[in-house]
């Protein structure tokens, strides 16, 4: 899989997981980092950054630059920020479950 295919597969799995939990999801091309999803549930809005990796590799965390951009945006907007990590197989199927780490 190409890096773009891995990224898109990870985003699809996270959006599906969030939707199953009652969130409305938007993938924003103008997000602070390319893998940003806006997840909305009632009055709660969260910016979710997705990191995906093909097994046996593990998903990365956010770089210092990505983290700074995310924090700047969510503080300004009054949102929450989360990192979602997803491990997939070579065909793009999710292995295990999505891991969420609250950033702010």
C-alpha cells in the first residue's frame, strides 16, 4: 500500500468508529495536519488526528510541529483534540480497535 492509501484507510476506519459512537464526521483538507477529522456530537466538537500503520508497524504519534498546530487551533476554537491510532493489514482491514489519546 502507498502512504496515501494507508492514510485514507486509517481515516475511513476512524470515521466509521466515531460514527458508530454517534458522531458526525467531516474530513477537512485544510486541517492543521493532513489527517484531520472534525467529529461533532451535540455541542461537542473534537479535532481528531489520525495515524495509521501497516502491521507489523505501529502508528506514530504526532510530531512536535503537528502537535503545536493542533493545539493552536483547538485552543482558538474551544474544541477538544484527540490522536487516533489505527493498525491495518496489507489490504487495509483494521486490526484490533482504534486507540484514542486525548491531546487537550
